[in-house]
């Protein structure tokens, strides 16, 4: 699996967000990763290890 992501990358997560999409945009990269839902603009932060477990695919840089 390609885990090469940076700010602005679009990622597909394994589980859907309650709004109905699983496409997110990476807005912060560090020890923690911050991602924003493309559909409803909700943002969440999670640690890098948890993010790497939940990510399915990196779409676009």
C-alpha cells in the first residue's frame, strides 16, 4: 500500500463518514494527521499510526 501523502492529498478511508463519503483531504501532517471531509467539511485529527491503519488509498497529491 502506498502511504505517500502530504498536505493537499486526497485519501480514501476504509470506513465511510456518516455524511456518506469516504474521500478526505489531508490538511496537516506531523505526529498527528488532520483530515477534512470533502462532502461536509468536517475535520478530524488522529495519530499517524491510527491513520495508517484506517487509510485505504491515496488518490491525488
